[in-house]
């Protein structure tokens, strides 16, 4: 910009991370302070740059001055560029009214918490089967709401650090796995210790809101929608969210819920259903007698029986001497598979039903109309 004359046009191509509050806020403030943005075009979905591994935007702006000493503000491209000069942002522009409703009726999650921290890094721990503490990793948090699976045991290297973490993990906390497709919140109440790649939230008990209400709100579609609007440009490969503490602290929590008991009841139901689903699946998986469970068999209820039999045969490295032996193998497993699959699928259906009811309740809190709900659901 320094080399460009006043009123000269400047154009460049940048990944959309450039617009993230965490990533490019300083540069965006510099551009806004020294120029007028003429055009921003989102070409991330039209294959203009087919070989690009990022989501590219085209920027055109006109230089007005040059000053390096600028004030850094929390700004958005929607604040500094006229709507008709934002090309390819139709969904984002429609979302502005929804975001304003959410912000006007919410407090930040940080207002309800005393700390939002990452789990314990591995270099502070010794892992062993005889470890003093149960520890949960991000791969254990496959379902929202309930903490059902604990995969590791460990000891702390530093006793002072151990005392601090014991104090934190002994109270009810909310867990958020860091790398996910949608925001997923889990309640921990049993003193389990939290490993790296998980964020945990220590709530302020003086705030007049139940932890289960916050758990429910974080698991609603509104939270992922809010994340996508403000931080979608920070997503990594495959569309995965890579959570940061600063992002979590800004998550919206509805400020004044009059009928909180209804929300707590729904959260309790989801805690019960997700726990029951985990137990139902584990009961069947235990019967498989496998040291390592392939992904397809972990989700056995999604398979037809013949596909299950094929995958299980492969995992067990079975070889049948004749058709009769294969038939006997299938007969041995079919009844159990069909029974346990039905139990798991019925529980999943109940979870989906309650989840939709929760989303509807949250939409009503924020006064969203049908068109706005469609935008949130589509996102």
C-alpha cells in the first residue's frame, strides 16, 4: 500500500482466514484505516482456484491515506463494505439479523465462567494402566451430553500441578472437544481428569443459571451457527472446527430464561438417553471379543446384518471350511445383532427427537421466525 498512490486501486487474493477476528484483525484494521474497500468476492465454492487447499477471497480497495499508527477495533467486513459490493456472501448477509437477535438477548459464556482452559498436556503426565487417575481424551467424547467412556489412566509428574487439577476436576465442568464438525458439549461430574485437545469450562457458581441449561444451550444448533458466522473462516481441512478458548468465551448464553426447569428436564433426558445408547452399544461390542474395534463395528447399528457378518469375519480373521460353518456363524450372531441394533436405533431416534425439541425451544427464546430457522438449519 505504501507504494500505491492516493486513489490507486489495490487487489489481492487471500484465504478467508484473513477475515477471522483471531487471524487477520490487525491487517483488516490497517486496510480500513487507509482505504475504501470497493469489493470482496467469495470464490471459495466456484472452483476459480481448483488446486487451492484454502478458501480464497478476492479483495479490491482504493487507497485514501497511509498511516501505520492505527486503533485496533473488533470489526467485520459487513461493517466496512457496502452490501452490494460483497459478492458470494448471500447466506452471511441473511444471517446478520439472526446474529443481532442472538447478541441482544445473550451474555457471553465468559460472563458465566471463572475459567475456560485446555486439558492437561501429555508432557505433564505419565500414562500407565495402574495410573492413579482416570483420564478422558477427545476421542472418548463421541457423543454430546454424557461422559461415558474413559480410555486411559495416568499420574502427574508435578504434585503442585496435580493439586490444582484435582481441585478443578472435582467439580462439575463442561467439556468441549477441540476438533469437531459441530459444537459438542459434554458434562463431567465424576472427577475425571481432562487431557489435551479438550477445553473445559469452570462455571461461576454465583451466576443464577444451572450448568445443565448451559450444556443444553451449547449443544443447540444456535451455537454452531454462531461459530460459523464469526469463526467459520478458521475451519481446517474437511470443514472441521478447530476450537480456541477465545472463541468459546464468546459463545452466546441466553440471559433470562424464565422456565429453566423445562430446559433442565430436557438436558436430563438427553444425559439419560446418551448414556443408555453408549451402554447398549458397549454391551454388544463386548460380545465381539476384539482387542481393537474397527470403526464400522463400533457403529454396528448402521449396518445390515450381512455387512456386519462380513466386517466381523474380517476383524476376527475367520476362515470357514464350508457353507454350513458360515451359516452356523451367521445364525449364532443374527438374533443378538438384530436385537441390539434395534435397541441402539430406537435410542438414536429418541435422541434426534429430543434434540429437535431443544432446538425449537432455543429458537423460541430468540424469537426466530420460520425463514430465520431455515437459515440456521441449513447452515
